C-alpha cells in the first residue's frame, strides 16, 4: 500500500524508504505498489483528533477490504501488523480478510516452519539492530518531523496547533506542556495548555522550542501527575483539575529551535570508565533538569568532571535518543560561588562582558579637570526649571542612580502644578549608536542576590543621568495643572527640561517631615550650612511640598481604587552592620506612606505618557499589557481560602482586591500573606507590546508589578558605614485599573523606557509640526523588539530567583540539620498533594515540598510527644487535609494552614543546582527559644544568607592566599617549593590548558 510506504518514509527515514522502493521495483519479488490514497473507494479522510498511526492502519485495512471485494470475494486477503489493537478491532470484522501478527502469519501460512521462524528471527534481529543504531542504552527512534509546508498548512486549517514547549522541571522525563501561541491561541477552543506525555511524544523537541502539535483522540488524553516528586514546589495550575484528563497531543514538527549554550556536568570517573577506556562520545548532564542529556566527543572527560562546562547542541537525529553537541568553554569548579553565578548567567543567556572601548568613546566626559556643563544650545531648546521650581528626590539612603524627581507648586491662578522629572537618557544615547545597540541587547539591568549588571555605563547611570542634588541635569518632564480643590487634571505639558534638584531626601526623613517631626532636618545635608531664617523658610516650603504631594497621591490612589486597583504585596527590610560591615541584625520595616506617594506619581506619569504616544502613533507605540488571568488559575486560591471560611471573588481585579482585604485571620496573619502570594502566582505576566499588533480593547492593564523606585531596582544593596538598606522583592503588585499603561520612569535600567522617551519626543515634535528626528520602529520591528525585551525581563526574573536560591542553599549547606538551631523553623501548609504537602517557611521566605510518604513506602507518624517518625501505613487525601494512618492504628491529619515544625537541609547534586529539603519533624508549631525570638520574628533573612555565604567564600580565598604566602616564604628561605613535584605541576598546567582563562572567573 502507498500508505505503508509513506509510513516507512516518515517513521524509518529516507534510507529505509529507498530500500523498500528498490525492493518493490525488483520484478523477482512479484510485488505491486497500490496507490490506495488516490483510489476513489479506498481513500479515507483523517478524522479530527485521530493519530497518524491509527489513520494509516484504518486506511490499509479499508484498502484490503476493497481488494477482497474487487476479487469477487474469491481470494482471501492477509493484512499483517504488529498493532495488537488493530488485530482485536479488525480481526473478525470482514470474512475473508485476515488481520494477524507477523508470527501468526508465518505459523499458519508458511509450510516450512523452520524457514518461517528463521525469517521471523531475521526480521526481529533486524528490528533490534535498527533500534540499537543510536548506540544508547534504551535506544528508541523518533518519527520524522513533517515538512514545513505541511505544518503551515495544518496550522492554517486547524488540524495542527502551534505553541511553545514548556517542560515540567520536576517531571522532565514524562511531562511537558505546550502553551498556545499566535493564531492557535485565538482560533482554538482550548482553554488550557496541551499535555505532551513522555519523551516519545515530545519527538526531539527541547524546552522553549516553538513546536507544532497534533491532538490525540479524547480517549487517549491524560491528566497531570498530582503526587509530589523530587524538588517539587508550587506550580501554576495548567487550567485543568489535576485528577481530570486534559488535552493531550504529540509533537509532529518544530518551527523554531531554542538551541543555545547549556551548562553541563561531565559524568564521574566511575561512569566514564564504565563506558570504556577509549570512549570518546560522552553523555553529559545539563544543569537544567528540562534539557535532555547531550552527547559530545571528547577525550578529557576525567579532567573536566569537577567543572561546570558549556556545550552547544548541533543536531538531533531521529535515530538517537539524545542530541549531539560540542564543547564550548569551562565556567568554573562545581560548588564554587563564582562558577555557580556564571552558570546562572549562561543558563539565562545573560552577557556581562565589560563595555567596549568603542562604546565608552561615545560617553560624555565628566572629570575634575573637565567637568560636564549644560550646553548653551540645550538651554535654548529646553524649559529651564532651575529657578522656578522646587525639585527634589525621595530615595533610600546612599542611593546613587536617581532617575526620578518630583515638584509641586501653586500657580498664579491658584491651581497646583505637579511635576515628574525623569533623567533624559536619550540625550546621551543616540539611536543605533554602539551604546544604544548594547543597551538594546541587554534590555534591562540584571540584579542578582549579591551584585548587579548595569544596562548602561556608570558614567550615565550613577553620574550624568542621575538627578543628584545641587547639580544641573537634563530631564524629560511631565507637568499637570490640577484644580486647587478637587485635584482634577486641567492641562498637561510634556517636554525636555533643565533641573537642579534642591534636596536628595531619603524615605524615612520625608516621612518624618510629613508626620511633623522637624528634628530630622539635622540629617538632611542641604540644611546644614543655612542660617536660621533661611533654614526655617526653606523647611516650611519643603514640608508644604511633601504634604501637598501626599494629598495629591491619596486622591489619585482613591480614584484608582474606585476602578478596582489591586495591591498584593510589599516588604522592606533594614539591616544593621557591624564595624567590619558584616550584617549584624535585621530590622523589618513597614512600607511608609511616602513610598506610595512616589509610586502614585510614577504610575500617573506612565499612564499619561502611554496615552500621549498612542494618540500620536496608534500603530507603533510601545505599551504595557496585563491581560486578565484565566479563572481556572485561581482554583487553588479559592479552595485554600474556603478552608479558612473566606470567599475569594476573582471575577475582576476590584472584587479580588476586596476579597483579599476581607480574608484576614486575626489569629494568624500568615494566612492573608499566603493568599496574596497565591493570587500573585495566579496572575499572568505583564508584557510589552506594539499597539499595531492588537485591538484597542486588549490594551487594558489588569495588574502590574510596580517596583517602588529604590535606587532604580527591585533588589538593592546600598553599603553605608553603619547600616545596609535592602529592598527584597519590594514591590506593590498593582491592579492599576488603567486603560493604557507603559514604562517611562526608569530609562537608566530599562530599554523599554528609552524607546518610550523617543516616542514621546517624536510625539511632541509632531504636535509642533516639526520634523521627527530619527526613524521610529515600525510595528513589525517594534513587536520583535518587545518580544526580545519580554524575554530578557523573564531572564532577569529567573536569574534573580536562582541566585537567591543559590545563596539559600549555600547558607544551609554546611549546617548540621540535627544540631543547628537555625535549621529548625516554623512552617505553614498551603497546598495538599497525594503523597505530601507544600510548605511555606515565613522566617526565610522558602517554599517547598515535604513528603508524608517516603521512597520505602513508609508514612509519617506523630506520637504523643508530637515528634514524627516513619512507619508502615497509608495516606488518604481530602480536599483541604491529608491523613496518615499507620498499620497499628495511629493517625495524624494535616490541614491547610496548619503550622508545623520543619527541619531544613540541603539535597546536594553534582549535576544540577542544590535544592532545599524540608522535613516535618513535629505536627505542632515551632516553639521559638527566647534567644532566637528577635531573629525568628524577622520575615526575611535573605541578607544574612548573602553575608554568610560571602564570608565563607572570602575565608576560603584568604586561606588559599595564606597557603601561597607560606610557600613563597619557604621558597625565599630555601630556594625551593614544598610538596608539589615537577610532574604534578606539569599535570596542573595541562589541566589549566583546557580552561578558557580569558573569561573564567572575571564575571
């Protein structure tokens, strides 16, 4: 049959297909190729959801039945197949048409049984050889991907579905999901992701690939795994109940490969030796669980087994279980802090090379010998606010990159003027210049737990584009005229300005002035050299400005609250340092009202700029879009709240905000914190987009993770002499309730803001009927840029999260869980699984899984003293609780939001990142010793983790330096080194020759 030949071509490859064609052409075999798919009576269209294999079997059987009737029912027809389901289904359907296995065919139709079995053995041996052709232990073949034109036609017709493959890192071998993309997401009736079950169905696609999927029939759909597995944590719901089948498919083609550099670990010495002494092809294990093992050719496997190594995938043949790749470079030793940080950067495709000489040559000069000054040409072009406006900034102590300032004054007509002034980065960064291209590539400033990598050189970010006090700076300003009583906006003005910030306030000082405590004026440097009269006048002016700004912000916030603004989370922590600048203590701080004042002014500016650039460029403006999340994502949130007697209404951001405000347990404030955290996780991520790519009704901004402007970042370390201020994931997750929104207020650290600044300048020129300088992005180019920025923002979030987890693990790694008090903490259950629970540790902000049933099948049991132990038994899961019952009748039940005592330890891994392991040691809340009361009350100790890990690394480096100094002293005294032979030294040099010393540790 033609169908059988095409099946060979797609499943076995071109080589086997050509061999079959040659056999058919050989007249000695007396075979005929029947084009059954072109015969009117034999052709069968493929049914919706029917797999390719099922359709091929059905087509061949239908052609066999037709041929039997064509021969006037005189000649029996034998259809040979290894498909047991087909044998059961068609075996007795038509008299005269036999559907049997190959072995039964040989046994029943060949008179010479010996020859038949020899042929059967030959065929089976051939099959085994073909399956082992890839030289892998469980070598399997994958079907060939369909041609591009077939995939495109199938997507257009709705037969195939396009999406991005997301592999579940906790179940990487069996579970992946395809998130609908492009036309598929709009035209499909599916409301959830598509499950891809097993590696075979994944068909050589890798996490992040843009794939084409064919849905399986509904009777073959599967559900998500609901049991906990290694390193499990809370995953966002996929849109279906875990116990119910969900749309399931298989990959039939790949539109875009996501192949990049991967960090891998070589097998251990024993594993290398097991592959043979002369083995040159080695399977290396990627750091990312979601990536399959990669086969590379090398003779240095033993030398590199203690290092993190970068490899790149070259190909993945259908005859191989694993992809092929090649060695790129060495990053560093496994477990070394710098090597692990480098791993995180590579895994997120973050480049942190220094700015080039060509890029730095474009930067302005500002030195003591040649200080930067405002140019006369710019004075003519810009509105000068230096003498007419009281401009000031409010930031944390020690902040250097001040990218926003505020002003408020009374106009001659009695109305108020509110001003937001943002650093004019675009004046120094010309379109398509070297530095512009580099900033566009980086797209954002990357903040890790202990360091940051700037988008722009420090001469801009910390100097000329930083709106510091008492110096002239270029700015882009928005000024609104407000009604003196109602604060309603009467007019708005946009333009370039020159400002001189009068005060560089820190948050606490501004709050004290707002509260009427004027003694804080002694901590404000700008007041120190003033006489009493001038000091009093200027102080009254500043206090009035802060108070008026706060009143305006309250009005703006109340207006947004009426439209459904949603606030989910915000935390700030102050850390006290000792004389050696090590972190001594943590002092948690509540968000101040001035935080909200600054945030409201920034939100207002972003909103009005969004409206302006959209009105001027309706098809090529860069806006921020936050679509409403799928309601099914909130299912776990609703169930958890229900367990405490609360009802969460998720129909809109307004009802969600009201519900969360009412979901307060007076006996346990952690409950509301967890519910808000779960609501945050259910939200879809806000994305940049070009207004020409979607309809205006899709612009609505459901929610926004608005970062309070603290040194221009959401994770900051500002080192001072006595204190260290840290903002740890300090943000307000806002349901902004705005129809249009963009990012305008942080061009120092976000390239999207630079694009918006250029659009705003072009809009102003358009209003003035002036020529627009510089070519703006077309809708197509802007959409591509938005995709890049969104991708880099995700990378920034992932790298920040991974670096935090790295420090958490390194902090606990050397601690003995059995004796170290800090390894015992209070935990709160926030989700129930079939074999365990998910826990939140408030003290450290850690989320993770705790098993109630171990690998030996034993279940947890808590005796009269509440201490846990493992015993034979079973688990029974309910909606809001799980019960563990032992064989001797003991039982213990864990409910949602129960407090339990948890032991924290580290699950070490050579090939992957270490992970935190949680173990319930008592079903009672942890009793805090008096000596730890202060520390345990701190909600976040992330800074302590950074301190401890950094200190241990420094001590190790110091020990190494001392060892080197001792050797140098001995060499000076005896003119010889001690311990290391020449042979060992040469061996070390040979090993070092493998390393890429140009970019090893200088990250």
